[in-house]
C-alpha cells in the first residue's frame, strides 16, 4: 500500500500550514509508516492511505516519488 504523509521537517517548531510537506511511502500499515519515520525528527501531522482513483491522481502528479526508509 502507498501512504501519503503530511509532515513538518522540524518536530520542535509549531506546525504551520505553509510549511507542511508531503511524502509518499510504501508500507503495509500506518503503524509501519510511523515506525519507518521515527528517529528522523519529523513532526507527522497526518498519514493517509492512498488507493483507487486518488492513488492514480497522486501518481500522475509531478511531485510523486516514493521515499525509501
């Protein structure tokens, strides 16, 4: 499964919408995604499972790239 992770790069800062970034990660569960990202210092705001037409839309977007952790 592919998950889209919304995050802030620095966990110690207050989340600001304009600084929110997104990355795509392949994993079996949301818990696995969070384990992969633990220790990287990100402030994870939301993890969203992508499937169906929404996944197709994201894959056709120019910023789509699976991250390897």
